[in-house]
C-alpha cells in the first residue's frame, strides 16, 4: 500500500503488435473475399444482361424478317435486303452488307462491314429470301455503360467493404488486445511488486532453516515473527494486484454497500496493526446514521480495499504516538470517507506523482523493515473512478495529510 510511486508501465508488448497484425490480415482476407463475391455478382449481372439483350435482338430480327414486304422503310437501327423469286434484289440504305447473305445459308450470323457490326438473320419465305440486320452499336454502348456502372459500383462496394470489415475487425480484435494488455499489465505489476518481498521472504526462510537447532529460542522466535510479517506484506501486495486487475477489467459489481459499515470493519481489522506501530486508529461517523444514509453502489470488497489502503498509507506516514482518524459522512448526493493523520505530510514534489503506479515515498516513519511497493494509492484511484467517484488529498509538510474518497450515494428504493 503505497503513497508515492513512479510511472514504469512500458510500451505495448510485442504480442499486442502481433494481435493487431493478425487483425489486419483478417481484415485483408475478409475484404478480398467480399471483393471476389462482388466481382462474381457483377460478372453474373453483366452476363445475364448480355444474354437478355441478345435474345431481345434475335426476337426483333425474327419479327421483322417474317413480316417485312419491302426495303423502303426499315425499323430504326435495322437494314434490309430482299431477293424476290423473280430474281430482283432490293436493299435499304446501308443494307449492302446483307447482300452476300442472300445466297448463303439461312439463320443468324454476325457480320462486320464498313466499320459497323451487325446481327443478321436470313429467312426463306415463299416470296423469296429476306435478310434483316440490326446495328449493334447502340446495344454495345448500353453494355459499355453497364460495365462502367458495374465497375464504379464494384469499386465503391469494395472500398466500403474494406472500411466496414476493417472497422468491425478492429472492434472484434480490440477486446482481445485489451484483455492481453490487462494480462501483461498484471504480470508486469506482479513481477515488479513480488520480486523484492519474495527475495526477502526466501532469505528469511533460509536463515531460519540454518538457525533451527543451533540458535536460541528468542532468535528463532524473532525470525518466525519477521517471516510472518513478510507473508502479511506479501498478502497485501497480492490483494492490491488482484483488486487492481478487477478494477481495470471493468466496472465493479453494482451492489448496495454501506460505506459506514465498511469503514467500521476496516477500523476493526487495522486496529491491532496500528497499536503495534504505536499509533491510535479512530473511527468517526460524522452524519447521524440512518437507513441507507451511507449507501453507495459498487463492490464492498473493492471499497474495503480502498479504505484499507488509505489507512495503511496513513499509518506508514505517522509518528509513534500519533493518531489516524477515519471519518465517514454524507454530503448531499455524495458519501465521503476521509483518512486523516498528523504525520510527516507530503511535499509538493511528491504530490505531483502521488497516484502514479510504482512511485515510492521516502517519508515512511513507522515502516522500518517494511518496503513500500507502489500500488496502493493508484489502486485507490482506480477503485474510486470505477465507482464513479474520486480521491483527493490535502497536506501540509510536517503536519499531516487527509485523503478523501468521494462516491455518489446510491439512489433510495
């Protein structure tokens, strides 16, 4: 439980970059698949259009070839050539390309002449052979317009699909990246915070193992007491780490919590420890108690951890013979829990990094032999923010400090 710490959180680890790269690969693959689908759909649409257009052309040619009597007034876009049974050949203006078909096989054909492309039909009738031709230029122009429209639609669809897929992929990968970041943060915190106390604990255990059977009872008892104290410190760190991970992972449970009852429980649990340091720990409920007066919405375990951290921090900066006071009160729509001490106070330079992870204060007056680890006050702020509140501090160097946890009161049912 720490009052002052330095920022030591590193840059995003390499595996986060791997997750992001994997997200980009998935986005590219999904976009390519969608683009292929769009191209396939576009190809099918164009193929159906061309097939329908060709059927329409053939139907028009058949209709005209079966009923036309002369070449004087062909339908718009068509040319005619007729070889009557008496051997006379007549053609419409521009119908000369159809003359060779008058002596060829009957049926549909495609011909090119004079830079023009025709679809032609030669039909044998009792009156003679009729060749009807339709200029394909307008139909080709319509196909080109459709191709341009499809290309524009395909390009727009592909770009939109890339944007949408990239957005949804990023959103889908983000929780994984955040979970991985939280995991890495927890591992980094645990590695940083547990290294020193585990080393001390291991050393004490080794010393105790060597002294058993050779040292006097008082020495062994002191080593055992020190070992117990170290395990308590280690337990505090683990509690802080777990609570920090819980607060970082999301909002706490939204239960109705009596903050006054939490404060009283913290006082009861910390009283013996305060006495061992020669410090008096008092608890005051400043507002008249009543049903739901001190209720807040959140996690009782997390709030207890926050108040425990504030009390522990105050005890660490208090002189022997001093007093730490935990006060809970109601102020309008807010419930406040303040922890005040008359210890060494906090200087202005330390105040700037007070709630930064892994910042270590130097003015610990009652913690001889107990290392400061740098999570406590950062954890308190995380808990406060997760509950929609805040934690503030006022301090005068040499005279003491007051930390105030402010939380919104729970709505009454």
